[in-house]
C-alpha cells in the first residue's frame, strides 16, 4: 500500500523547480520505479511533483550542429522507434527496445530510466544495508548471483539501466535544472561509484531534475550496437550487456567505446579493451582478444563468476555484429 503524500502537477519548469525545493519532495514522471519504491517503503516522499505537464521536457529534435536533443520525458518506446536514433545512434534504440516490457517502455521515461534506484533485493527488502544508511553490504556474503563483478566496494549493486551504457558509449551529456540554474554533466560523470558515495547513484541533487539528454553528432562512419544477455527474452534486467560505439576510417577502427551493463554499480567502461581496437581492422582474432580484455580485473563474488564469461560473450557478439555491418 502506498504511503500518504501530496501531489502537485506544475505546468512550467520554473514552478516544478520551486516545488522540488521543498523538503520531502520527489520528482515523478512515468513512476514505474518510484511508485514501487514508495510502496515497498524503500523511499519516503511527502510530496510528489509530477513532471508530466512540462512541455519543455518533451520531444526529440536535431540540433544545429547535427547532434540530438532528447527530452527527459521521452518514453523508451519513442526512443526505440525514432528514425534519427535508429539510423544514427543504433546502440541507444537497441538498448531502449531491450528494456523491461512493452507496457513499461510505453510508460517509462529516459530521465527516469537513468535515475533508477538499485534493484538489489537487500536494498529493496527489509535490510539495513549500507546504501540505506547501515554499515553492511549483505550481498557480499549473501545471495549475490546478480551482483557486481566490477567496481564493488562498500556496495555491490549493479546499475539497472540499459540506456545508460548506450548513452555513455555515445558520449552523451545530461542537462540538470534546479534552483541554482542549469548545469550539464557528461554521462560518464553522471553516475556515482560506491567508493565515492554509497548513499547515492547519480550526481542529481534532491532539488534538481533531469531536463534533457544531448547526443553529439556521430563521427564519420559511425557504428554502434547494444547486446543484452538475460534469463528471459523480455522483462528481465541484464545479467550482462555491452554497448559498443565505433568510429571507422576505412576498415580500421579510429575510435572505440565499450561500456558494460549488469556488472557494476555504474555503466562500466573497459578502456583496456577499447585501446586494443584502435588502429586495427575488426578480425575474428581481434574480437576474441578484445573480449578477453573486457573481462580483465573482474572480481566475482561467491555466486556470480559466470558473469566473467558472459562479459566476453556480450562484447564478442556486439563486435561481430558491427563487423558484419562494416
């Protein structure tokens, strides 16, 4: 049962920012994650500030420089099917189309997808874990088959978003709006590792909201994709995933980004694997080497060592797909 809260629906961004500045206020768009957190008493809210009446946060449009602006209220379904995204930023359309279920993609927004709370059953359950203010990560010694093999320190949750690694691989940035004005944050600096602050997942302040996401113009001969491995063909979160974005010069890789999902508290970029690609043609032997590189420095827990092999498989499949396209 949901707790009691007040509900306001501003019609301007300025009004929404004012409402969010009051103690106990939380922003709400699609609500597919927030309402579940409130029902399960994971979060508290005295006031929900609906963003759905804000026209400024809607729409997908091309920018004068050839980049793309995506309003934070754009649904995952809109992103998965938008022509400019499917043709120029395939990794993002593939990631949005792989998220959750059709019903949730129709309701869930890109802003909310980036700001999801952890799906760890200890965090969502009745446990005083470190992320909720305690001093223990129960997953480290408990049931951890779905948890992190990279970047786990105080907390071994995995970031649940599919679109986040794709946007990171595509060098996207996020514009945040609050009472102090607006600021732009690169996606690879948007998420917070537990070693820096285990009480939060993003740099968004309580009185700020995600206004839009900006993608730069794709490089010449750009190729990108997202490969998601999960237990079922729909609905499930990623056991492991790989977003890959390449800039090609002829047959050779000139620029590479590989970002993993389902294996770390943040979208996990594997720079060693990226460097292995640059300056070379995408051969089968190279793809195998890069896939091996992507799994280096993994630190599996007692029940999730299988993810090491899945990382290699996801990266190899993504690169093989791009090789076939190139």
